[in-house]
């Protein structure tokens, strides 16, 4: 069965929060401390924060399958010419079914309709799912970006770009 790709609604906040929390923690497992993981998921992926961010348009689309949200993507304009993907996760039980591709295609369509000609995304260094996914869709590695976390750790992100 094919999922419905649609705009998120406030009722989706619990599912979006769960998918993002689990996805982000899986991405940084073994790379960042439990303390930083806890702080990050509490700040970004608590249901109240997700609900606020839905209202602000920070989540662009969800994938709904059999009445359940199974994926989410958020992105927007980063500059006059560029779009950025800010958040993108698919529930682990629904990976490798084309849902991620469908979400990315829908966001890319939005970016093109706004006259954007390139997309950017940051991928956690060591993310063995994200990097191959983006490379298979024409994203090219541009460089690394480091950021010091609130717990004093250095988080490394790989920057990718593609022309759309």
C-alpha cells in the first residue's frame, strides 16, 4: 500500500516526536554521550515543541500509512537560490519501502516551485543510512562542519548539496 504524503497536523505531534526521537538517537548512537542525546531529544523532540514547530511550519510533510504517521520531513528556503532539509526521518519499521524517497520528492517539488535551484542537507558523520540515501539521489559531499554541543562534545556534520 502506498502512503499518503500530506501536511502535518497538530494531532500528528506524538508520532512525529517519537519518529524523530528514535531516528536521531539511532543516528548518533555511539557517537555522542547519553547526556547530550537526552538534552537534544528533550529540547527538539518533546511533543509540546513538535506541536509548536508544526504550527510554525517547520515540518513540511508526513507520510501516513494505514492511519499511522511513519515518516516526516521538514525544510525550507536557506537563501535566494537554496533550500535546506532540516529534519528527515522514517520509522525504522517502514524503511526501504520508498517512503523516504516520496517525502524527499515532495519537498523537492516545493523547493522547485519556489524557484530554488539547489538543496542542502547536513548528515551526522557516521550516519550509515543517511549518507548513502542522499548520494543515491544526486547529493554531493561538499565538506564537514563541526559544532560544540552543550555538553562540550564536538558534533561533526557532513554537508551535501544537489542541483534540483
